[in-house]
């Protein structure tokens, strides 16, 4: 009588143990491939420079010791974890970043800076300003507010005149 109960217990234990890695990876925000936008907590001042040199700086909160980083791959996440840091994914920012990358890769972005469709290019900004002036000259006008430093400085990079609409 004890043998069937023992076998059943052993079988259930085996099934649970086999399911644990699947359950853990389902809850792991770093499952799959990167990139991710992450927060790294409790980074001492002495170690901040090494991390920022490796990943770049997307924001540092010195009082709390928190750093925001763009991490490209799982190796970067493991590098941070191996040093004992608490690493948390910024899910909303990561999702937005990946959506912009997909649009850029697919070539379906209608306008804006490649990879950043919410930002207009300089040319698109000038065209939008000109369209506003053309549509409502009684409310809007283009005003030359001076030359950029690049245009005013001999030998500097070529640039355009700074304009503003009001």
C-alpha cells in the first residue's frame, strides 16, 4: 500500500522539478534576447565609472546609487549580476525601444529620425513650420533669429540659419 503512494509522490516531485526551470524562465524579464533598458541599484561611486564605460550613461541618481543603462545582451546582464547588483528591467521603456527598432528595421517608419519616429528631422520641422505659416499667416510667421555658431564661425561645419516660428 505504501509503494503506490511513494511512487506517486516521487512522480509528482519529478514533474514539479522539471517544471521549475520553465516557470522561472517565464517570470525572468531577461529571458530571450536583448536589448533591455534597465535600472541597476546600489552602485557605489567607486564602481560607477567602470559600469558607465561599459554600457554608457542613460541616467544616474547619485543619492540612491541607481543607474539607468541600455544593455544589449544577456552577457551584460550576467556581468552586472555577477558583481552583485540588483538589475531590474524597465518594461515600458524596453518595449518602446524595441518597437522603434522593429519599425526602423522593417523600413516602415513613415517619417522622423530613423529609430525615433516621435521626433521630426530638421527638414520635417521646417516643413511643418512652413505649412503652419502657409495655412494661417494671420497667426504664424517665420522669423530669422540669427545664425547658428557653426554658420557664424569660419571653418566650422556647414549649418543653417536659425529660424523660429511664432
